[in-house]
């Protein structure tokens, strides 16, 4: 017996209904902006423990962007994410 996928997150519902990619673009821009802020901190130089922590946050932000794009593409396979 086949079951429809269950949406566990309100975020997933928003991505699914974002057919034009408006929210996706907004969220990606916010994540990119945060990532740039973190990169500036890394470039300025930090103590080793702080560098590791900020690097982990920077990696998390990049991963979040990738996950958002992949989930959006899953729901909108015939649309390009820049449209």
C-alpha cells in the first residue's frame, strides 16, 4: 500500500506552495547575507576556538541554503529556481 508523503514542517508547506520561488529567493538572500557576515569574521581573524565555532556556523549556513534549494526543486521539478 502506497502512502502520500507526510509534511512534518510548516517550512516544507511554505516551500511547496512557493511556486514562483519568491520565498526561496528571500531566504537564500538572508542565508547568504548571514554567511557573508560570518566569512568577514573569519577573515578578520579569530582565536582558534572561535574560528572553529564560526567556521561551523558558516558551514551550517551553506548547508541550509543547499537543503532549501533541493527541497524547493523537489516540489517544483519543472521550474528553474531563479524564476
